[in-house]
DNA sequence: CCGGCTTCCCAAGCCCG
DNA sequence: CCGGGCGTGGGAAGCCG
C-alpha cells in the first residue's frame, strides 16, 4: 500500500500548464483545484488563485498566432507611416516621442487606409538633410502626413478637453482637393500644430510651419464674419498649443482672449439645442452637430481658462454666475441625436432639425497627393 | 575517418535547430555541414544551403521577445479605431451602438444590495461554440498582454467619456506582482473588457473571459464597503461595454443602476474639492486626484444615462435639478493641482493635500509573469 | 524561496511511400 | 521532390528539499 500509494501520489503531478500561477511562482505542488487550489486556500489567498490564460496546448502556436496578428497590423500601420528616421536604428523601439507633459502620451497611427504595401507612394521628395523636404515652403502637406497628424490629434483631443465632430472633419477632408476644402485653414493648421506635440521628431519639426500658418490664417480671417466659429476654435487651440509647449503666458493670453471673444458671441448662453441663435455675432448653427461643437468649445474654454488662470495667477476671463450654457456631451451623441434632456415628445421635433445622418461612405479614397494644385 | 564515422553513427541525427533550411523544407536528413551540407552539395545547390541565424534554441523565448518588441512598437502606432465585431461593417469609429440588438437579457440588476454573497453564483453561460470553453474562465493574463490592453483602453477612454487617473493606475500596476495589486479586480477587468473592443482577433477572444470576471468581481464585492468607488467605476464600465457591444438594454440597465447607486453615494453633490465627504456610503476621498475621479465618474454617468435613456426610451435615473457636482476637468489637472476655482489663497492649502507628483520612472521591465530565468 | 532534479510532451528531424 | 507521420531529443513545467 505504502509503495503503491507513494507511487500514486508521486504520479499525481498535475499536467503541464495546469498549475496555478501562485504555485508556479512558489515552485510548490499544486493540485489545480478550482476555483482555487488547496495550496492557495490553505495559505488564505484563495481569491488570488488563478490559472494561466494561454492555451495549455502549444504555447508556441499561441505565440506564433499573436505574432502574426501583430505583424500584420504593424505592417498596415507602418505602410502609412510617412517618415522613417532611417538612420541605422537599433531595432529596439524604446524611444518614446518626447512628451510635452508629464503624462503618458501615445501616438496612434493610421489604420484602415487600405494602402497596400507600397509605402513608397507617399514618399516625399527628400532633399538632403531634411527628411520632409521643402514641401511646405509653398506647396502642400502630403495627404498621408496630414491625415496621420489629424488622427493623432483626434485620439489625443481629450487632453485638451477639446471635443468636436470628427466625422464632420473627415467628411470635409474627403471632399474636394485640399486646396478647395471648406475647412477653415486656421482650424486645420491649429489641429496639425497640436498634433505635432505628440509626434516624433520627424514630424515635430513641422511645428514652426504650422504655428506660422495658424497665426497667419487667424490674422487673415480676423475681420471676416464667415467662419467665425472656426476662428474661435483655432484660436483656442493655438492657446492650447502654447500651453502645452510650455509657454504658459502666451497660452493664457490666447485662451482668455478667445474666451472673451466667445462671450461676445454668446457661447455662454446656449440654453437649448435649437439651432437658431439669438442674433449674436455668430451665424446660426447649421445643425445640431454644430450646436454640440459650440457647447463643447465653450466648456473647453471654461476649463482651460480656469486652469490657466490658476497656473499663471491671472484673473479668470469669465465669472461663474453668467454661465447658462448646458453641459456638453461627446459629439457622438449630437451626431446620433440621442442627446436631449427635454421631454420625450420633443424628440420628434428635434429629429426634423437634423439632416439625414450622412451615409458613411467608404473611406480610403484619398491616398493621393494633396499637392495637386489645380 | 573512424572518428568521423563513429560520431556520425552515434549522432545520426543532427541537433535541434541545426539542420539547414533547405533540408528542413524538404524534410530530408541533413548533416549540417559547413559551409554547405552534403545534401545540398550533391543536389548542386550548395549555394542555397543556409542555416538559420536566429537562435533556434528556445523558440518560445525568442517568440516572446519578438512579441514584446512588436507590442511596444504597435503601442506607439496603433490607432484608436475600434474593431467592429459583427458583420462586415464599415469601420466607423463613431457609430454609436444604435442598432436594436435583440439579445437575451440574462443579467438583471447589478445594484441589488440585498442579494447576498452566494459567491459561487457566477455561472456565466458561455457560448458553447467557443473552442476555448470554460477553460478560459480562470486564467492569468500575461503581463504584457494586460499592459497592452490597458494602454489601448487609456488612449480610447474618451470614447466612453471615462476619465480617470492613468498615472495612478500605472503606479498600482507597477507595484507588486499582478496577484497582489491593490487594484480592484472588477475595475481592472472592466478596463480590460472594454479594451477588447479595440483589439484584434487574438485578443478579442478574451472578451468573454473579462466579461465573466468583471461580473464575478462585481458580485463578490457587492456587499463590501471597501472599494465602493471602484465598484461603481467597474459597474459603469461594464454598462459601457454592453453598449458598445450592441446590447443596449443591458447597457442602459447597468448604467442607470450605477447612476442610482452613485446618487445614493452622493456623487451628485460634490460641490468642493475638499476630500472630506458628507458622510455618505463612500469613504472620504484619499486625495484630490480621487475627488477628480469621482467628479469625472459622475459626469460620465450623467452623459451616458441621458444618452442611454434616450436611445432606449427609458426614463432617466437622475433629474437635472438635483445636480450640484461641479464640472469635471481632465485628470491631469487634478494631478497637477492647477484646477481650483476657489480663491487663490487656498491654493497653498490645497497643495499640501497632494503627495509629491510621482516621478515617472523608466518603462517598467514588465516581462511576462512566466518570464523564466534569463 | 529557489537550486536543481524529474517528468512531460511538443516540435524539429527526417524515413519513406 | 513532397509531405504524412513517427521515433526521439530536449526545452520547459512541476515541484522536492
Ligand atoms: Zn496552486
Ligand atoms: Zn492556487
Ligand atoms: Zn542540409
Ligand atoms: Zn543544406
């Protein structure tokens, strides 16, 4: 009996991959009990008893599968990565993009531009030295670069508290050649400018370009009535850029200036989702989406004005008491017309305000150059 | 010659990883001769005889290493496009889950205080077709995968309107082995669950695991006073997951339930940044960061409760009139103590509340839990 | 806790039809 | 030359002391 039993006990070793992680780490015998093994139970940490998640069968295949997936998506992403700092790079990619702020920052890339593997199509003429060439002197930004920057901005916009309708922006970008886009140049360049904060060095050097262009465009459109809202947004974003670039004073100057301008436009008094404005400087919002954008802009200005004035010990531009504007939602809600705090019966009325939700059209049409001037 | 022969006889087989690539492909015996094996020589293709450069020893370690590298670079590039699960949908980031999805409602109430802790009650019906079956029910996630998912969530959290202190989460993750982390398991699993929505195939399969775990952890901690705030966050995130997974009813159910719970906790009455709470269910916030997290949670619940109730034509859980909580800022602001709408002289007092901002330490080594000796 | 032994089982090698 | 499939080496998990 004793021998048999000892043999039996000895062979009672659990199967490969079946020991709980705690026992593994401790290198002790595990009975693989569920939901907790006896060893963990007796040590009082039965809640911590977990089992490996990878398939017990074939670690290698699991890894291989993951590798394939990753490599595929990597290839996809990098095929649309415009600039490779092609110096003899150490394969290790630890070099995070320099952060403008002590906060984890991630630079997402582009996905789903079904650009095939010929990344060379977006090769920019590269004179010596400058990998990006001199397109910016008079030409246009290559579309892939532009789109990449926009994506970067979009997925980091929460850091600015800056919410806007991405789908609308995308729609604008898709239509027409870039030169004739209906996007306000100041707004676009301000977005690109801020995106630079999250980019690696190669794109980062575009910062002065976008900065100059933004300011130029702002100055150009200062007197114009059209595009006033975009002017505001661009101005606010410029302030944010300064802010994050460490130039607090300039940042606060722009932000508070924008805030005062916004007050003049009545952005602090958006009490309903109706598109008709009360005869302010701003033309009536085109639709609910734009109302949402205005509301969000206001609260962005509010938040940053408060924060900025605190940081710089400067007075706030807007007292709390006068604020009437409703709280903002993410733009998705306005876009899908689900946000409405009024009684339900008004929903139908609201729906009529909204043009049909734009049919999502296939993307990836614009892989072309945007330097096509015509 | 005799020596050669005896050697050849003794080890008629070449060592693992030593066969030339041609022989491997042809599945024929290779003598591993340099610079070309005899087989390749006799077949006239001695020039094609090559040997694997990569260390064929320990395939798994090699794969793991490559995996880590890839994950690292992917994290830098990956966009924030959620992967649409069902149907060849056009990948549109911003399509809210508006499709009415007739899913069986199989999980009633999250907030049911009187449901006692019959702990083993987590029989989650797993789809039978899942090849992984219940095996995955219990399992430990490799640390790199976990971290990758977390990063995915972090950079997409604005889509949930869900703001929280990333640096605090990271700090918790860095300390101690995963099993001993002080993160609330429900919160962590809810994060991982939502991250799955943005992941590709191989990680996506973990969805049911995280779902089950989240629900289990929620159930486990339902009665507990400690970690109540994390419970709320996890519950809210679970609701968001359901939403984005197209299960609107369940999503609204969870979100509104969480909202009611939040009301009971007084989250709608955070009128100052002081950490002391007015004797609610919640224990006082540890510091300003947590106050910020609570404020943000409240508004997240607010926005989604409104949107969700509109979507499902259900009553809202919280009337506007009772809201007193101040408007939220991105957590960065609380972390850096620049947000404060009270008079300036109180800033100093506030500063003492905050522990020194943790210096960002170098990227954690974060090898996998099973990373064996090197 | 961990050096190191034991056992397992997978995948590389390659026989052979 | 291909590739199904088999005997085997050895990497890796379990876990003793
Ligand atoms: Zn165990
Ligand atoms: Zn255990
Ligand atoms: Zn050979
Ligand atoms: Zn050869």
